C-alpha cells in the first residue's frame, strides 16, 4: 500500500483562489488522476476520506473546493441554479490545472462526484473530452446538458433506491441515455438506501469505485 503525501494546492478561477486538497502516492509519476467533488453541503471531509483510500491504491486524487469560486457554504436550489455554470467553469479550469501536475498522466483523468458534485461531474464530462471516466454517487445529468452534450464517457452509477433528495429515476434516466449512446457503464441501485450511504453500502460502493477506475484508467499499452 502506497505512502500518501497530503497537501493543498490553489489555482485561480474567475479571479478567486480555489483550493485543491491533494492525496498523492509518494515518489510516483505518470499517475491516473481523480478529481473529487463534494455535494451541496459543502463539506469535503467525506470526499477526503474516499480520496485517501484511492490514493493508497495508486491514484493521484484532488478534492476540489468549487464553492470557493462563489463564496458558498451551503447550496439550496436557487443557489445551485444561479451558480451551476460558474462551478462548471471552475471544474473545467481545475482539470486544466491538474493535467499539468508533474505526477499526473493527462490522458488518464476521471471525475468522482457526490450529489451536486455528481451533477457537475456528469455535466462537465459531457462537453470535456479530457475526462475518461465518471463515478457518480446519487446524482444525475442535468436535463439542460442534453442540448449541449457533445459526448459521454464510461460511467459508474451508484444510487439508493429510497433516495428522497435525488430520486432514483435520475439513475435510470442516465442509464437509458448511456445505453442509447452505447457508452460503457456499470450501475448499482442499493435497496432501501437513502441519500448518502452508510456502512456496508459505503464499503461496497468503494470497492466498485476502485475496480471501475482501475479498469477505465488503466495505463495504455
């Protein structure tokens, strides 16, 4: 298991400093990279725990504090509608920053999003050809992006069947779209699980995430 070096980097978006918590395997180069995005609660702690686990398995992981761009602490629906395009731009610029990092293989970048972060990840990946894969936890693809969508990439869909915040229909809508476009995907709907996972569901989702990323960010031969 790799030794992990944790630090924080900043880049600029819209004239604002944006933080990236970094989790890097020590003394390694040309790593697959994962940019992780928190949900509407603005708490990146959960993303950080996930990041450390992925970094131990050889991924360069960057947790994006995209709320820094808008000074947001918690995002309700009006805040999301108002700021979603700005956060998309911030994510785009985060990818541009991460792909220049010396440890990162720019051909192997994935996004991992939770709830609102999953919506942002799917929205950006539908227009940004640099993204090779997306892991989305209890999110969906915004309907508006279907008008602007240029492409889709391999996607892992993880959702709770009893989610009262983001209905499981969002997962099935995404599944249908991926099938129509013949894009590889994997999907797990957890019976009785709500918005945000617990215990055994988290462990299963974590294992599926690791296996999916290893598969789709494997080094080209």
